[in-house]
C-alpha cells in the first residue's frame, strides 16, 4: 500500500516531496503529493525523460527498463523559478502489472505500478463473457505475482444461479467472485470493503461497466460511460488511459481504472512456468511422472488425470493448452 504522510525527502527551499503518479498525457503527469494530498502537474526532468525513452534507462531488475507509469512513486520539486513542478526521481517499484504492447508492437507496456490486487471485471451479459479472455487476464496477474479477484457485473440481466454456474470453475480455482449490478446496487457494499485500503487495478474488456461501477461506488468521479454496440456486441473504448483514483476518505486506497482491452497479450512469460499460473493445476504438478511435464502427451501426467476425474475444469485446462501453444509459437518467431 502507498504510505500517506511520508516526510519530505530533502530539506530547505525547493525540497523534493514524495508523491504518486495518478495519470499522464502529453508529457505532463498528475501527481498526488502524499504529505498533504495536494495534486500538482509535473514534467519529467531531462535526465529522466531520456531514461524513460530507453536511453541510459535505470533498471528495476534483469531486462526491466524503468518507464514512468501510473502508480509509480516519485519525488517532485518546484522549478527554481517557481510555479512549475518537475519529477526528479522515480522510486523503486514493489510490484507492477505488465502486458504485451498492443497492436503487434514488440515489448511490454506497464499498465500500473505498486498495486496490491487485480480486479478483473466481466459482464454476465452484454457483452457476452468470453472465459478464454478472462483466463488471459488471470494468467497475467499470476505471472506478475498479484492477487486477483473477479467481478461479474450486470447480474440484473441474468439470474444469480446462471452467473454463478458460468463462473463456478474460477471459484473452485480459488478466485474470490463478486456478483454486482451497478444498476440495482447488488454486491456493491462488499466490493467497497474489498477496495478499501488497497491499490487495485480494475481491468477487463470494453463495455463491462467498470466506469459505471466506480461512478456508483464513489459518486462524483464522473467517469465517461460508453454505450454497448448492439451490432457487434463489443464495448466502445471510452477510457483514454489508465487513471489512478484516490478513494474518498481513504488515505491508502486507490483504484486504477484502465482502458477496455479487447486483445490481451502475455509478455515475458516462459512456457515452462505457465502451469504455475493456473492455481488449480499447482497441487498436481509435483505428482507428474516427469519434472518437466508439459501436461500434453506425457504418460503419468497427474494434471491430465485430475482433469479426467473432474478435479480440474476441462475448459480451464483447454485454456492452458491454448495459451501454451501460443507461447510456444511466439518463442519460435
């Protein structure tokens, strides 16, 4: 969690102050100063701007070039001439959520930094939920070592029984499941408690109601809400970039609202470690005859035996096989 009330890092006039990046556009970053909860607009210092573009970039770990992202903790200080603010240092991250750069580009994109949990929002209907896409979101959270929860919104469009049955495999796998309706208010009290005191990323496909949920939970945010296109049954993109939103009357609670993602790509995940990103597979991995079992054709595979017994969801296992095939193909490109 982000600590509020952190003392200033430097003494004297023009001292640097600790803050967290809430949003950014056009080279300007909105930063919440932690010691007094004020907001300032700041630009990157020249050195950091070069670092962020990849030149002489400081590293957080092997192969990890530091680029400023929403959720980063930074030091800001006023310009010597007064008025303008500058980000003079990007502090080390304790966690991050990364995905492959969209549009077929090479590399990764940091969705958010310093977060406690990923909350994946899907709709019970309109748009129709696609479990394979949900599996991708969850694998990305697992690969980033982040706790994940699932919100099934728009339950007013189906019965509770139908919603629970459709997502039962995820509850069996250990993911907390929240059934909500921004329209009727179902489940919102529990979601509010779940968000309090944490830094949470809300993610999911377009049109599932992420912005509507946040608007209902925290009146006054006035996030834009998009229509659902009846012709293609896909939500239109309305959120233009990730935005970190301080929760009202909560010094350490933030929600990162992300753009709707129609295409989710995994990044820097090895084929060998994919099975560990499925929680229901993990109890059986050590029981396979071969330590490097791929769970595809090997004899004595405890995972496939568990699928046959019904201890592992067949559809979830199919998602594992599909994602494994994609990763193997990507490694040969």
